[in-house]
């Protein structure tokens, strides 16, 4: 097999591996394909495959129902945890006020919980939520979310939202997955 055929075969395998698991980092792909990280990056660029951070952002943003906002995803580990940043918008604020609506905070937290378990649809059996402090227009929120327990198709996901290191909102979702997305 010549050099061109080896490269083509390697690139085909790279596409398959990322197709199976878009959360593979360049270092992990390099080990799987037994090449250097630089080779993986060159192949990705040549093939138009986005880098790890952009791939996880895409998956997280489209994992829920396609309408929800997961903010700017900084870290994402499917079925484990993630970190996201959200800048609050005017649309989420009460009329003639600067206070963000509770439903916007809940929707943000719910979208994060659904994205981390990769669910197209899930029944929220129990949602224990606490609004701890007022959130205002323009606030920059940092959300950390984590899968705490998994049993069959039932998940417990914690979401904690902070502003300036102070917890503003937290939620614990007990979710029953009715339809999982393919990875």
C-alpha cells in the first residue's frame, strides 16, 4: 500500500472514529490511529473536521430539543459533567425590569441536564429547584452540571449556576430517558 492509500485509509478511519464519538480529543485520536497529534490536526483540517471544543459545543447545543440554549460550552464530558457560560439577554428579562425570569433560568438548567445525558426526549420525574439570588440582565453566569447517578434509563443530574462565585440557582433533575440520541 502506497503513501497516498495509507493516508486515505487513515483519514477514513478518523472520520469513522469521530462519527462514533465526537468527544475524542486529538491526543486520543492519535493513540487510536497510531500517529502524531500533528498528523491528526493536519488530517482534520484537510477534511474540514472541527476541533474538539467546537464539536462538543455543537453536540451540546443540539442535544436537547434544538430550541434551548446551553450557552458557551467550555467543557463537556458526555454522561459525566460540563461547564457552560451564559450571558443573560433582554428576552429573558421581565418587562420594565432588569430581573431575569425564573423560567429562563429553569430552561437553561434543563437544557444543560438534557445535553449531558444526550437525550432527545426525557420525562422529568422530579425537579428540585432553588432560586437563591436575583439574576439581572447582562449577568455572566457560569453553570456546572454533573450526572450524579445512573440506573437503567434514569438519571440524576445536578446543575449549579453561579455569578461571581456566588450561587444564584441550583437544580436537581430526576430524568427518565424516553429516547436517546446515537453518538
